[in-house]
């Protein structure tokens, strides 16, 4: 399989090329990559996250299981009222709730790209509100079941030894999007069952306090443009500066 793949994102209907493992990380964990990639880096600032103190401080593994192919993808997640940090050892993503910034990091190339959410919120406040919080686009790690979709309570379930609430999430047309398990004690969506035989869930959850430095990028990473980060190709302006 090619090391780079192209995707069509339903939010912006734009084709983006990027490393496949980063794409999977971005889509699963941080809302939507092209939600970030659609906007110019210079346009992207200050969104207050309501009730951020209600977000628990935990360490966990986020597992995506594609049952039709027996493929399992895992990421390590650190979550607290201060932010969220996600890594697979090669790529890292940070949302810093207090600084209201997102960083995308490629450890192999030792580069990073930072995004300020304030200006973006002026352009697209509805999308920015979700981008700023702990939840991914499918609402895993969401602080309430079903995000802004219509929802229907489906009773309780026993999941990994815990009693959790089960919620069916629907579009306005009453087409079911997915089923979400909400852990009331933890205050998070911990499992999502998709119609396409895919399951996202948090496992190995442990309570842990984090230093604020966890939600800041490593100092040895070089800041790059969004174009260079996603494509691996330096912008033409960099070449022009070298010639001067």
C-alpha cells in the first residue's frame, strides 16, 4: 500500500494528500484533518471551552477496530482539563485548551505546525467549537453523548466491567449515525459502534494528573507551513529566501 493516500473529506469536499498513519490519527482523534487543512495557517485563536474543569484527567489507549478486516489501530491518549495529547510514537497531536491552540507534529521529520483557533472561530464558529474541545469528529471522548445530533436513550450496558449508558445518534432524517456508550462516572463517551463494522473505544483507562508541559510541543521541532507539513515539500518562498 502506498505510504501516502488521498481522501475526500465530507466537510469540505477537498482532496488532501498526507501520510496514511497521520491521516488515521487526525480523523479518529482530532475532529477532522481537513477541518484544519482547509484553512490557511495565517487565518487560524480564542475559544472558551465551557465546563473544561469537568473534563477528567486520565491516561488511556484509544483503539479502533475494523472488524471486517481484523485491523486494530491504537493511540496513546492523555486527557485533562488543560488539554489532550495523542501519540502513536511517530506522529503527535496536541489540543491545548488554555492556550486555545492545536499542534500537529511529525517526530520523524522533526517538524510541527501550530494552529491558533481564534481567527478560525470567526470564519466557522460551529466547527471551531467542536475542534476546540476534547471530542473527535465522531464524538469519542465527548463530554455528552451524540454531540449535537439527535439522540435516543437505549438503556444501560455492561462494558468492560462498568455499567454505561447506551445512546443511538441520528441525523435529522432519522438515519442512525452510530451508537455511543457514555460513562456517567467518568463523564466521557468511551465507545462508539459504527454501522460500517468499525468500533472506537477507550481502553486501559487510568486516572493521572499531568503537568502543563505535556500539552506543549517539544522544543526541538521546527515550525513549518501547513503545506510543507501535509505534503513534505517546502514552500517556494523558502527556496526564494535561500537564493537571496
